[in-house]
């Protein structure tokens, strides 16, 4: 290259995750290159965890041997580039973020402790906070703008209002609210499992449910949505914050998301929620594990969590969990109906308050959406159990994944269309009891009749007994069995 040559170097983009130690080290080098070569570098913040998840790749920190190497690698890189290789803990990162967002003042006792831990001077802290604000747009106004953009992306304000109002009213969740409200989706973790999506959210098309939970929480926290809801008689207190989460149905861990948006005034409630979820996980782990045939039955609560975690990571495990096997019923009504009953994990529950739905608008949604999805699940398990080789998928032992669209028996067969034996059988005996779905609805009889008559699909399901429909009359608390052509048979 000639000394007097002139090169026009186009700007380039640096995609980084603020939480990544590699991003921090790269940032230091890139800033130097930018100044020395007069290059314009556009900083593009991303969520690396989300990208890895969408590509089906585990993060280094989730793979023990890689995590161990990564720590060494970062230290070597830090030493190579003459940077301080002392670790910065998540708690310290969170304090820096809060200072940049003016959630507490840099002169407070919090920052004094931070200076001591980081071995910084006041000027170092001020310089770093200014960098966060100028280079990374980490300031209060920008965060508000980002939240506003998130809640408007793809959905108008009226659409957001409709989703939030429908979700709350369909559950009868309209009167009292806690300071923290958890909206929880679910997913399943397993390795070497072509049927992993069968353990994920059926209503989400066999995907994880967290996207829906995060979207609904963001919309429910939108001040403009709340303002309009109040005008419609649905008032959410100002100090109520919706938080999204997702349950791993193999390990029973509930992962909370968007914790950075939880107000500082709600930190105590957040700690209490996390502790309650931890205790629930321990107890549920043990209860669910004891139903699995290859568990010894000698596990204690302390041992349940690691045993369940191993099952989710074991490539040879053909049954990470029972999933929805052995379900029998779907109950739609107020929580008071079921809160004292142990259904042993065999019943779907959907909150519904008939007193808040006089015209049946929300019951219609439940009967034509969640109840239909539950019927699909029931039929899939039913036919896979009664004829596992034709309507099921046989054994996982001789499955071959084909074209990333399905599985075959050995080297040649039709694509298997149902569930494998390991999902529904315990040895030679069915674990799933093949029963047609038993639906219980707390609502006036005439309201249910009206909705069945309005939808041909509901007529087919009830007439042909693919669904056994029972009503609980809200006033008398009496049970009635629905027979086709508007006939109700009292159940004593």
C-alpha cells in the first residue's frame, strides 16, 4: 500500500451484547481501531441469548466444559490487551445500569460500595456512565422510547387494548391485582429428542410460550392501554407490574424475563416470588419424578432438582417427562371450584367467572379455542394409545429422523403420525388412560346450549361423544350432563 494512497472505508456495524465479556474486550480494541483509522463504526446492540436460542445453539455458560474454558479465555485476552482481568459480577453490572438510568444517584452509598469493588475512582465511574449514555444510549429517555416502540411494534394501540382486555376478562381477572402479576408460558428441555415440540406449547404450534407472555406483559404495562381500560371499567392499579415468565416442564424451573423493567420499589416482591417458585419447583419435581418408571423412588426434595436437570440433558433419555399423558378432563370455572382438589396432574384448568360474562362472549372464546386445542391433545393421546403402530409412532428405539420433517421406522416406512410408545406406555402397560375428554363448565345451561348451537364443530364433538360435556349451574351448584338436542341429564 502506497503511503500517499487514499482509501474510502465504509462504515461497518458492530453487533454486541452488553452482558458478553467478549463484547467488552472487542469494544476496547474496536474503539482504538476507529480512532487510528478514522473509521465510522455503528454500534448495534443485540440479545445474544435470543439469537442462540433461535438457531438452536446452547450458550457457552450452559455447557460446563465450554464455560470453564471461556473464563480462562477471557482472562488470557484481558491479560493480552493489558486490561484489568478482575471479574465484574452481575450485581455490579446492574448497579452501573441503574446509575446510568438515574434510578439512584452516583453519589449514593450504593456507588461508594461499587467503587470499592471495582477499584475505581470517582472520575472512572463518571467516565464510564457517560460512555454508557453516549455510546450505548443507556439513559432513562431512551429506555422509555424503546419500551414504547416494543409495545407498538406490529400492533396498534387499539389492538393492544383488545388483547389485554380479552385476556383479563376471559379469566375474570378484573377486580383485585397484586403488585406483581406473573404471566407464564411453558416449554420443555430435552436433548436428542425428535418429539421435543410435542412437549412444548400446543397452542403455540409446538413452540415455546415465552413470546406470547412477554408481548402480553409489555402491552399490559403500557400506560396508554391502562388509561383506556380504566375508561371501560377495568382499572389496573398504578403499582401493579406484569412480569413474563416461562416454566420448563421437565425441570419445573420458572424462568423470569425482563427483570430490568421491574420497578425498584417491587424488588422485595420479586425476591418473594422467586423464593416461592423455587419451593414450588422442589416439591413439584419430587412429585412428578416419582411417577417415572426409571426413578428409584428414594430421591429427596434436595435430590429432585439435579435428577430432573440431568434428565433434560441426557441424550439417551427416551422419556424426559410424561408430558400431558394420563390427562382426563378440562375444567372451566372459578378457582374456588377446584382449589381444594388434588387432580394428580390429570386435569387442564381454565379460569372463568360466569357472573362477569352475561352474554357468553368470553365463554364462546374458551369453548372454540382452548377447549378445541385440548380436544386435539386428547385425540392425539387417545389414538396413539389404542393403536400405537398405526395412529402412534411405535418405539423411539428404531426411529430415523427423515428430512427434518418427521420420523420413520428404520430405513423405510410411512412417516409416523402420532406419539411414540415411550410417551404413553409404561413398559407393556399404557400409562395414558385412553378416555375421551371430560369437559366441566361452570355456566348457565342455556348459555352453553346457545354456543353449541351456534358452532357446527361443537355440535359434532358433543353429538358424536368426542367430548363429554358437564355443566355446573352457578346458582344451584347442581351438575348436568349434556345430551345432544338441548337435553340435560341431572347428575346426582
